[in-house]
């Protein structure tokens, strides 16, 4: 398996634009996580899916953020409208075990810059 | 919620020396403590983990110790090498899925 695949790797956009980040988890993994990493706040859990169902979205900063997982092999994180403070690296991670009782496998991340 | 504090924020060691990173957590119900290593520009990767029924775990040059009474756990790297230079994150989990990460320690191994 190629691991968790994220796209795009880099995104530069202007304030107010819509941003869509994509993730393909490792085949067979039933848990998927979206994390945001910034210097100020470190690694923050945004949302957790188990078997394609959102279990906890309490980390989603505000209504501008939304995430979907239409099937076991694909998830999106959307920001609309984007703001400069959304600039960060967004990681998708998947796990075979229920929740985090097993290893989290991270993707390479999507570095977002909002001008 | 769980609060994880990690110290130091930066650590510079001479190649061959040992490095120790310490973390404390707030919720006594936490039961899973992984450590992740993130090289510059790369993804975080699990290097070792420990569960609350174990006090110490070792894997070659790295070891983790857990003190549940004091609510702290530590990462020990012996015989450090240049490839150990990275940011190390500790984490603690209270629930099935929610990991709280520490702020990270940037380790630099000087040749």
C-alpha cells in the first residue's frame, strides 16, 4: 500500500476562496482523522470518522470548515470561505484499530497558505 | 479535556550522548501514550508507545517510561545519531480515539 495519500501537497489561495483538501486512507483502515498543525497550536484534531461516519467534529474551528467521507477510500476537508488564519499544514491520518488504540498513519500533509 | 505538557521545547545533544524528553498529563484516566517523530517537512510517524499497564518499554535505542502516580512519561534516546534530529511529540489518550499531543521537542544532534 502507498500509505495515506493527500492532495494537494501545497495550496496557495486568496482570502475568501474555497479550499478543498483530499485524503485517501490506507485500504482496510476503518478510522480516519483530520489534524491541523501550526507553530502556535501544535497538532489539533479537527474531526474523526469511524466506518465513514463522523464521530467527533468538536475540533472543527467554525462553520467555515466541513468534512465528508462518502466512502471508505476518500475524505475531503473543505474551508469556505478561507481566511489567512487558516494557514497551516493539514494532515489526514488513518488507523486500522478502533479509534487510536493502534498506530496512526499520517499522510504527507497539505500545506495551505491563505493570502 | 486532557492537557499534555512537554519539556524541553528544544534539545541539543552531542552525537553519542543521550536525550530525554518529558511529558506530563492531566487526566488520570488516560491509558495510552504514544510518541511520534516528525522529520523536517515530513509526516509524523509512531516510534514507540506504552499503555497504562506497563511501566517501561524499550526498542533498541529508544525507551519510554511511565509513572501513572505522578502522571508523567518520558522518552529516552541513547547513543544519539544525526538521523535522530527531528521534532518529537508525546501524546496521551483518554478515549478510544482522542489523542492530545504535546507541543513538541526539537532535537538537534551535533556531529
